[in-house]
């Protein structure tokens, strides 16, 4: 199959995208770039939704449609526009066909290694007047801070019955399963007192929390589940017994029953630890407040699903073996699947993401573009 990918054009597009600063909630620069690029390429429809009012971003999600010329059913491709920090003032360094940042920032391959191949795909289709199915492109905000853009995206705006999120490390890899997650906020309340003059009158929220945490199962819980305590904030001064400690954590599982059970276990341990805490008659019984939020639902696709069969067929046409894998993290695809829109995740080649050592190979972006082209023209 002869696909007219222009490697240097793709490289320039990727470099330009990476050098547009777009930390979460600051995606407008990328959104404006995409609007111009796809307008110039003759987009049949372009829409920015009203999600910014909910996410706090300076841009909404973008939905861009290119009407098809074939009878194949529509498909959507999705990427997120935001990056993690440090993501301002990125300077791309290219050595051979390897891209990295100058060293003080991330590169931005997460997720611009998905966006650049999409631009190259549409450029090829339009410039060469290729027959293709209807393509809908979705670009979300605030993925890195809780999948907020996707959570406030109305999938009814799409005519596609399935699609692909371009957002994972590796290449020739498709993620078909990912866990659900609960986000936890635990507030432990004790009694403040002077730590030197009257410690008997106090109950340390830190000690109550510490004892509860030592009873928890954290890390890998089983083959499907994990749990973590990641943030703790509290205390005013070293001479005051701390009255309050705020704790943030998470539970993930591919099983909704296990997710509920492990979450409830954490809840019970904290409540029972506080209820059974020995206190003097000068102090109040410690208490715990828990807030549990569903962060994202699980996704689970099979080889019988059209979204999976389509990408496997594309791989066969390219004489490439596509690996189907299950991931341990959540992404926008979890949200789309949870809203009834089958979505697989296609790897883009990104490597060492979320670090200043992040890098990307041009050959991987070329390979991704070939796969997207084959799906689009099937």
C-alpha cells in the first residue's frame, strides 16, 4: 500500500504543536491552531462546545467533521490538547529522527503525537482527493487533570458509532481494557491543643490517620485492582497538635464489585479507627468525613467489537501485528465507553511521558499515520 506521507511535513507539524504551550486549562493556543489548519483543509463542520464553563479552561472541546466519500460507516478519532507541567515555553530538539525537549520542560508528545498524525492524515486525503469514510475529530481539554473535557463532552454531537483515542506509549498497540477508578477525599478531625503545655487535651489527626493507613491494603491488591494514598495536607505549627488532616487517594479495578468492596474497606477502616480512638475527658472523639467520587468507568472491548475488528483489519492490510492489551490507567476513552460509544486506544509512540526526558521517534508517528489512513480509507 502506497501512502503519500510527507515525513518532514509531519515533523514540522509535530514541532509546531509542541512549541505551543498548552498546560491543562490553557489549551486555546492549540485550539486556534487546529481551527486554522482544518479550516484551510476544508472541514465540513467545526464546533467548539461550551465545556469551558465547566472545566475552567480557556477553550472548549473541538469537534471537526470531514464528510466521507465512501459507504463505510463514520469513525471518530480523539486526542486531548492539554499537557502536564512543566509545559510552557517548550523548545523541541531534533537529533536525527528523535524528538525531545531542550530539557527544562516536557516535550508534549502526550498527546500531540496523536494530533500531528491526524493533521497529516487529513492533509493526505484532501490533497490527493482520496475516498474515505466520514471522519470526526474530537480534541478535548483538561484530560490531564481528571478527564474533565471528555466528562463534559456531549457524545450525541457525533454521528460515529465507534472510534479511537490516540493516547498511549508504544506502537502497534491497541488498548481494549482499562479499570474504573474511585477518587477519595478523607478528612480526619482531631482536637487541637498546645503541644508543649497541654498535649493531653489534644487528639492528633495525624496519629489517627497514620494508624488507619497502617491497616490499609495499598499498592497492588489483586490482578485487577490497585489502591493508593497520594496526598496529605494538614497542620498549622509544630507546637500545635494538628486538628485536621486532608488525605486524597484512589482505588482502581477492572471489576466494579471489587472497586466497591475495596473502597468500602478503606471507608470502614478510617471510621472505625476514629470511633475506637482512646481519648481523655479533655478531648473530643476524633471523626472522619469521606467523599467518594467515581473518577471514570471501566472499559472492556472484545475482538468481536467493530472498533477492534476494524483496527485489526487495518493492521493486517499493512502486514503489521497489532497487540491488544489491557492498561492500568484511565483516559478519555473510559468516558466515551461509559457513555455508550465504543472507543479503543491506539498507541502513538510517545515515550517517557510526563518527564523532562520525554522523547518520540518520527518513524512511530509515520506508522501511526499509516494505520489511521488505512482505517479511514477502508
